[in-house]
C-alpha cells in the first residue's frame, strides 16, 4: 500500500510538472508569436519614420539642386550683362574696335563678343573669322535679335543655345546700343552642361539606388515618370491607383507594402513642390529584407524554443525520476557563475571590484587594456596602486555614483566616465564596483566635429561675402585699367598712373584673397588613388633633405606598416608639407622631426608626427585648428585648418599632444581606404 501511494504521488507530481511544462511552452510560443507581430509593426513604423525623413531630405536636396541651377544661370547672366553693358558704353563713345573686343574677351574669359547692325551684319567681333564661319548658319541674327533691332527691349537673354556654326552650346545675352545695334556676349556652355549632369536632379536619383536598402526612386506626375533611378522602366500610373491619388490630392505623406518587379517593397510617396507649385509625387521603394529577416529569426526562435522545451521537459522528467535536484541546482549555479564572469571579462567597459580590506578582487580585460596593467599585477592591491591620486584627483575626491573625470594614464590624458557603486553582500562584506568607460576618442571626435562645423560656417560666410565682392572688384579693375590707358591728366601724370597701377594691384590682391576664401569654402572632392605609402613618405623626406641639412635638422621615418593606401595623394602631401613646415619654423638647430606609422586592428593607420621643439601652452593648443589663428608673425592661420579639413574628408581624426619645452605630437588616425565625408553626408545633399 505504501509503495502504491508513493507511485501515485510520483504520478501526481509528474502530471503537475507536465501541466506546468505545457503552460510554459504555450506561454513562450505565444510570446514569440506576439513578439513577431509587434516587431513587424514596430519595424514598419520605424521604416515609415525613416522613409519620411529620407524623403524630406531627398526632396530638400532636389529643391537645392534646382535652386542652385537657377542661381548659377542668374550669376552667368549677370556677369555677361555686365560685360555687355561695359562694351556698350565704349561702343557708344566710339572707342570700340576688334582689338578692344578681343582684349575684353580674353581678360574676362568670354567666348565671343560680336556687334551686329540692324541688318544683322557683324560690324565688330572679338575673334578673327575662321573657315567655320562659312558653314551654313543654324539661325539668323536678324531673327534672334529682332526685339532689340525693333526697339521692343534693350536687353535680351538668349540663354543656352546651340552654336551658330560650330558644334557645342553657348550661353548668350544681348543689349541694344542707342543706334539699335546689338552687342552680343556669349560664353562656352559645355562646362555648365557638364556641371548640370554631375550634380543635377538626375544624378541625385541615380545615386540613390546605390544606397543600401533603396530599391528605386522616382518623380512622377499625372502624365508619367519625370525622373527615376536607372532600373525603373515602368510604375503604376497615378490615375490607376487610389493610394497615389489620395497622396497627391491631400498633399500628404503615405506608405504601404506593394510589389515591384516581383519583389515586395515598402513604398512611400511624398508630394513634391517647387516654388509653391505641385510638380508631382516623389516615390521611394525600400527593401523589406530586414522585415523578412526578423520574421525568419522569430520563426527560427520558435523552432529553437520548441526544441529547448522538449529538452527541458525530458530533463525535468529525468530529474523527477532520479531525484537529482541538488545536482541540477549546482550545475545551474556553475553556468550562471561562468556566464557572469564571461560577461564581466568581455564587456567593453573597464570593471574594477574592490573588497574592503582586501583591495582589488576583479580586474577585467578592458581594465587591463585601459591601464596597461595585467590582472595578476594589481589583484589584492589598493586603487591608488592603479590610479595615481595626483593625476586622477577627481576620481578620489568625489563620491558621486557617476561622474566624468580627466585622468592621466601613461603620460596621456584620458576622459573617463566613472560609475561608482557600493554594495554589501549577505556575509556583510562591503564591495565597491567601478565601471569605467574611456571617452577620450569620443571627446576627440566631438572636438573635430565642432571644428568642422566652425570651419564650414566660416567657409559659407566667406563664400557669400566673396560672391558679393568679386563682381564690383572686376568692374573696378577693368575701369582702372581703362582709365590708366586712355586718360592723361594735364598735371602730375606720372603720379596719376602710379596710383592707378597701385589701385589695380590692390584689386588683384583682394581678388586673390577672395579666391582663397572660395577654395576653402568649397573644397574639391577627393581624387582617391592607390599608392605605396613608403614610397610617398620617402619621396617627401627626399624633398626636404637639402633644406633640413642646411638648417641642421633631422627628419626620421619609422615605418611599421608599408602597404598601399587609397588616399588623395595631392591633398595628403599638403597635410604633411604643412606639418613639416610648421615643425621647421619652430625647431632650433639640431632639432628632430619624427614620423611613425603603424596599423591597428580596425584597418586604420596610426600616424604620429612629432618634434622636440618648444611645445605649446594649453591656451594655444586648444586653438591651433581654428581658422586664421596663428602665433607666427607672418602666418596666415590657414594651414592647420586645411590639414584638419583634409583629414576629416578622408574619414580620419587628428589630435595634438603638446607641453611647453617637451615638444609637440600630432596623432592622425586614417582609414587605409579613404571614407570620404561627403559620401557619408551624402548623401545629405
């Protein structure tokens, strides 16, 4: 009887365990299915938000491109009209001949200047007649300039037109003189057309499909597709889709899942307006690969959970039958302990655990990398043995649970985020847990981003001011030259000509300064090429060998990496030339310049450019990358700002370490293959 009740008790427990197991299985599978549905919904919402933001960005970029094209044509028209009106003044004074027009055309970089009488005959021209002038004309000047000849207008914008005789395109304007002669000024428009092709709306659409996750992009109106990415041949017409009609009619952003060439895509539509006028709908098709990947992962998880549940059930039943609960608990404890230890040892943050009276008890791998000390060296020692109080005073002075401190480790300043917590375990032992994150690189990147934003703002300001100044300067320069040539005062003639030439020289100097502003405001894109770094640096060393020997200086190369890089060779040469020149300017005779190159694990190069010169005080070190900041009597303050911009364009980082009387070191981190910043921003327009 006793044995019977014992067996019955086992059966009851087994039944309860089975019910519990079944309930857990149902709960876990239900949870996985709910998570699948919720994850899909959240991802669709996220894709909708991201797509909306991306559409807004692309539309803004498109408007900017259209506006830029318009502004460029207005600028060209203004420049051509200025030259045409200048020629008109001299023509009405009877001072125009072919040589004068040729000189004006050459000085102002114009293609042709022609003057036609009311019969359409060319009476003055800037370039001699050629054999092509005898070819059949594509149009008659009498027809093109009729409004000027008939007195209906004094200014005529001919705009972009095919050349009259030759191949190619010209951009032309015309003004009428008092005798109704037409002064026609034109420029070669092939460069303008090439520029439109490179940065126009079509180029933007083509570049979009190279972005991961974007299947197609198109601008469509009620008549059809206006512009689209290269792989789009046909899209559903607006008239055939209530979804598209609603977006266009209600001027609202909409998104849905649809089919495109047998592919399921997440399509968003956004009305496109330009100058308040509805152009059509901007349609963007996004890949749903991530959504399908989540579904597949959830299904795999359900299968995995089912397998785990079967295994757990078998284990639980086995444990019930063999009564090995204690061993199971022990095994689980061991697993948890090992798992916890693996987490502590492999997290990216440094973790240090101190026990009251026993010193350091845990010192993980991240702490070893940060402090350059092994766990064996520091276990059982106090915190002061690892962090020197004189260089990390903030860490010891504050009892805050979380604080950001500055700490010198191995003669290098680090910015650390320190979380400090105290706990007491069940045995009454007091433990202090320090979790330390190294923010140094983030701080350096933040400083570089701030410098980039300041440089960008100053460059935009310089660009705006330069455009406003250059046209008046050109007019002043032209007038001064003309007055110097054609006007002779009755008294003090030589002094007059000296002053006129001085004014012209100053105008040229200001114009050159403006050109420098514009070059800085609109840096050229990288021209990346593959080359051997060692050969590049050896040639640079050879270039400065004579002048260094003359000044009694040494230039040492320490190359621990000699592979090939993909950089803009000319720009990187500008970087090293600036750094070498700055070092030479401050080094005394016998000084040393050292350039060290080594690789790290992230496919990046670490370049240290050092000198043993006088170093810099902290107030100077903080400003050296600022545009126009210089400590040299004849310096411009542009060199290091350009260096910082070039490094940033390559996707790199530059920082400086310097102390007075202890030299200066520039630390440059660069990817082996340049990751140009304007590719990362885009693609921001």
